[in-house]
C-alpha cells in the first residue's frame, strides 16, 4: 500500500502500527452506521464556531464538553448533535487506547465555506511535546472536504519556503510551495487518517478547498504530563 492510499478493509491494530512505522501514515474507514451517515447529512451549519480544544482523558467530561460545544449549532435536533459528539468522542477514545496513552488533545473546527485555502497551505506539523518519541495525529472530516496530503519533490526548497512563512499566510510563498510537492491520492469521505508529526519525515498536508461547510476533528494522544504541558504552552501564547 502506497502512502496516502486507502485500505480496502479496516486494518487490525497490529497492522495499523506496522504501517505507521513503515510509511508514517495510514487511512481507513471509520465504519459509520447508516444512521450516523444520515445524521451527518442532515445537520445544518449556519454559523462558524470558535475552535474546540480539550486537553485530558477521553472520558465522560469530553462528551459533556462536546455536547455543550455542538449545542451552539442552532436549528438542529439534539439527536443530530449527540451523533456528532459521539463520533468525535469515539475517535479520541480509540486514539488514546491504540497508542496506550492516558490523555488526548482533541480539537474540533466548525467552519463555513471560504476561499482562504483555494491555494493550498502545504506544511508539516511541528513537535507537540518536548520528548523525542514519535507522535501521531488523527484527522477526520465529519462533514465537508477531507484534508489534502502530498509528498515533497524538492525537500530543501520546501523547508526553506516554510521557514520563511511558518503560518502559511504569504500567497506568493504558498504558490512556490506548490512546485515543491506532489499531491497524493485524495482521501475519500468516511476515511480517518493517522499520520506522523513533529519529525523530519512528518507528513505534508493542507486544508482542502472549502466550498461547503465543514466539521473537522483532530486528536493527538499523549501522557497526562504531555497533554498538560501542551495546554499550558498554548494557553500562554
């Protein structure tokens, strides 16, 4: 299986870890139920929400905070909001368990259509923790377009350009970055991706073209100390 390609069936936990170690990335079906798919289709997004950040064990507290967060999406039956909360919570719980960690950083973005990413923001994620252990991140788009991935074709120029514009805000640099990567096969809907971050081989990715409303989640597992460290650092910025 090449990098960025989808598996035909969901791999076993052992297979996932083997592929991640070899390739630094894996995608697989999240196995949504027909009812969940229907609820996702029906949910209305009439306004953007402030980014949701949760730092801690993936437990009942996470579910409560997700229910409160999605409750801001007005004109939606509670059943639909409960479904979305459940999908996010399960992703966080699965990542915590699969990586044998005590805690997670769970992030959710609810956004309206925008032209901000018509030009891709190709980048890699830096280190989340001070430790040197390999760190992996899960991303999944519940509603809307999936994250885009690419491989570096000119690594030196890629690193040079991203160092000049780490926030991906300079239009000219973003256009130049497009010449240093080759986009891989698009991630289809209902696919979760887990990929390497904070490493010289971290995966290159970008937000998609957002011509529809979107619910996007990411999860990074870690120890209680690592997630608390991350929270403290980002809240002080």
